[in-house]
C-alpha cells in the first residue's frame, strides 16, 4: 500500500497502532479459554498485519515485537517466552512481503478459488486432527463426542459466511476501484490473512511454544508439537475471518480518512 505519510506522521500512526495492540493483547489475556489455553482470540495480529501493509516492514516488525513484549511484563501469565515475541516480529514482516509478491497476480485473485479451496483444506485437516489423532482428546474430555462435530460444523458455517461476505465486499471494492486502487483488495487481504495465520500464528507459533518448553524450560513431557499446533490450527478459521475483515476495513479507513487529513495539513 502506497502511503504519503511523513516520518513523524508514520511514527505517530505507529504509536497509535502499538497502543491499540497492547490493549488488545491485555484484554485477550483476561479471557479464560479453559483447557484450550494456547488459543487466544485477539485483534492484535490484525493490527500488526495492518501496520505492515500501511507503514512497511520496519514499523510492522517493531509493532509486532512490542505488542507481545510489553504486555508480557505488564500482565505476566507465566514465564516470558521470547520466541513468541520473535514470531510476532515475523508477523510484522510477512504481510508486506506477500503484498509485494501478490501484486503480480492480482487478476488471479479476483476469483479466489484457491482461497476457498484452502479454507476447505483447513477444515479437512482439522477433522483429521480430531479423529485421526488423540492430541486434543484430553482438552475436549468427555464432551468430545458432541463437541468435535459441533466445532467442525461451526467452522464450516463460518467459512461459508466468509466466502459469501468476501464476494460481496470485493464487488463493492471493484465499484470503488478509482478511490482504492492503491490498497490491497479484500481478496488480497484474505490471501495475506490466510498465509499469515497458517504460517506464522499456527506453524511458527506452535514451534515457538514447543521449542521453549522442550529445550528452554526442560519440560518436554508436558506439550508435544502436535498438541500445540492442533489447538492453534483448530481456531485458524475464526482468526482468518477476524484478520480479513479487520485489516480490510482498517486499510479503507486509512485511505479515506487518514491520508486526506494528512494532505490537508501539508
């Protein structure tokens, strides 16, 4: 996304996004997920992704790092895991890289069949993790018989809702293309959100937890990589929905309100 913000304005905008990220992280920490303690529904990843797309990789990495580092000491919920901070730094870099790459095949993203297929694949993987492994059996407990199909059904419903909503949102974007031509389309944001969620917030974050407990905390008997990944991946569809619409809305808001205000003050 092209931006006309000067360095001081970028710093001010970055400070606002960081403050919001810290607040969102602290709020998410107060939500008790019970036996699914690795899951955390938060707007923080969306804010980090937005900062990467609007302000560039430098500010994206800074906001990602400090959005985890500062809350870790303001409200500690356990030993500080610096590997998670690194993961959030990667989250601040990857969306910018993906956007630079995806701009070369924007035409293909107008009909995001790959995105729809990816959501179906995620649902299939979650079902496989539920019924072909026992990684989450202890977390579900005696409720597994009805809870697993309920989760799968709710995920399928949300995925269909995301696809339908994304279709109409992208049509609206195409009508406003003259005003919004220099920001990623909703389909592009969905593509960026999917990769960021699966690669960073599921695969890398699970690896960061596993490495910490096995090699740094010397507690290898507590968590396996499969257990942590399964728990995070189970929530990926919800996280993709939150990230897709939050980031898309924030990009449009920035384009329509922040940039014109900056131009008036020049």
